[in-house]
C-alpha cells in the first residue's frame, strides 16, 4: 500500500469521525434545547465517553468533549420519580431492587435547592415525549437534508435508455454465462441492428425517457416491435422480433429480485448507467425507500448474528448487507477516499454514508426499549394512558409511571447491545465490509 493510499485512508477516517461527532452533538442538542425549553435543569452536555478532553460551564450546564467519540449524553435532573416512600437513597440488598434504587439515586445526585420544580419526571408526559424524541428527530432531519440535497444536486447512478452493449445470442439469465453456444438463437437486438451508443427514444411508437419504462415495455412484448433510436444526432427506426426468455424477476418497486426468474419478452442489450440528479419528488420517494429498508434492516438484525459470528470467528464471507459499527463505517469512509473516482463522487459517497448513519441512529433510538430514547417515550406514553383512563373512570390519579422499575430490563437490553456491538467490532476488524 502506497503512502498516498495510507494518507487518503486516514483522511477518510478523520472526515467520517468529524461527521460522527457532529451527528452525536446534533442529537444531544435536540434533547438539550427542548429540556431547557420546558425548564428542566441539565447539568451536563457531553459528546463522547471516557475522560473529559475539554469542557466549559455556561449557566448551569457543563459543555464538553470526551476522549472516545462513540456516543454522547446529556444529564437531566430527576429522570426517575422518588420511591413510594418518597426517599431517594438505596434501601435494599436485592440485586434487582438495587438496580432500581441506584438508578433513582443517580437521577437526584446533583439536586440543588430550587430544583424541585426543574425535575424531568414532574413534566407532563407530552413534554417528556418531546424531550426524548427531539434527539432522534434531529438525526432524522439531518439524514433527510443530506440525502435530498445530494440526490437533487449530485444524483444516483441510474440505468438509462442508452445502449452499453448488445448481446450476440439469447441466453437464459439463470444459466449465468456470457459465451454463446451454437444452439443459441441470435438476439433480437443484434438482428435488428441495435448498436452500442444508440439511445432508445421510443418503443412501438411510444416515447420512452427512462430505463424503468423501457424495461417494462420490453418485458411485456413478445413478437414484432419497432424501436426508435437516436444515432449520430439522427433518429432511426429499427424493427425487432422480441423472443420469450427467462429473465430476472422484478419486485413492485422495479428492483431485481436476486435468484428469482420469470418468462418475459427479451430484446438483448445492456443499458448504460449514468449519474443522474433526481427531482424533488423522486428524491422523496427514494428517501422513503431508504427509510423502509432501514426499518427492515433493524428488524432483520437478529437473523444477521450467525453470519456475523461466522465472519468474525469462522471462515464465512462478510455479506454486503452485514451490519457495520463505527469502526466499520470509518473504514468504509477511508476506502471511499482511495477510490479512483472524481472528487465529487467521493464527497457524495461520504455524505450518503453520513446520511445512512444518522438514519440508523434515528431508527435504533426509537426502539421502545430502555435505556434507549424510545424506552423513555414508551414510559411517558404509558403514564399518559394510565392517567387518562383513571380520569375517564373517575379513579384516583395513579401518579408518575416509575420508569426506574424497568432498569433491570434496561441492564439486560444494554448487555445484549454491548455483546452485539463487540461482535460487530470484531467482524469489522478481521473481516470488514468492503465497497467496490
């Protein structure tokens, strides 16, 4: 590996680390700003974990950066309500009860005179929902802004109606071969005289501007068809007889389904790809697909564990859609900077990587599990439901929902997350995901 490649890799990692720190700070800013808006005292706003590298106190909040850029937090006074007896100190030797009381005590460690009216748990449930949702929401806003901005200015690599190459013969796509046999019929595109560089502008007299429309028309046609192409600045009409062939199946979104095939019309040419900016509407649709894929990926995480384990500790290959952690994403960022592509492509890829990271932060934090933000949101919503039901049935107000009672579950969830993170870390080091 040359010195230039090493330096570019380091640059990519540093750029990603800066983007990571900004994303974390942006997330915590959402919590901080809404907490202060609702009068909750926030003693600390920290980006990172571990030893404090730099800090400064402004008002009643200490702002700082810590040594390990793998997260961040704000500390709010009174995250959990007092126990039923009104006391805050630990009082039990039971390990599960101890977890609850330790968490409750920590929520009041920095209680000062006058803070009785600035406690998190004393705020109405809807205000607590806003405070906890604001952090992930900031990541979603950042992801959408980056994605739409890059999609509309730079664009995506997209198949067009220009011919990149013409197949010589008809081969079923399931055979996965490129060479023709004597028994293979000549492809309709070759017989019709289609050439590399032709841009198809109409099919059977109907104008076509995009590959998706042209592809559907070809698949729906078996038999004679006219193909209008623009060649050397002039339009030319070709006559082809499309054949039935076994081709890759498409899903409802027009995406190819790997390993699945259907019988359809076949012309026999490869479409050229270009980087094409998207309209606002198309960018929003693509962003929706990205969010849907993100949700599917979160749901599929448990099923990825065997493959991760095999990639980390066995001889299994690392799947392209395998989960990656901060280290893996940083390595991808470093690899992006070494690609032999224009600088604009590298910038766009880094921005898309950052957008994906922020979308993952949003989706992951919205899981209704403590200690994630979604767990606190679920607790506040449950409290609102209990109080409203009590009001409807004219029962006594049940009071704040004691989220601290769920701390044993939170520790189990945190333990599972830590184990999963360590597994991903090992896989990212010994068998990383690579881009082509």
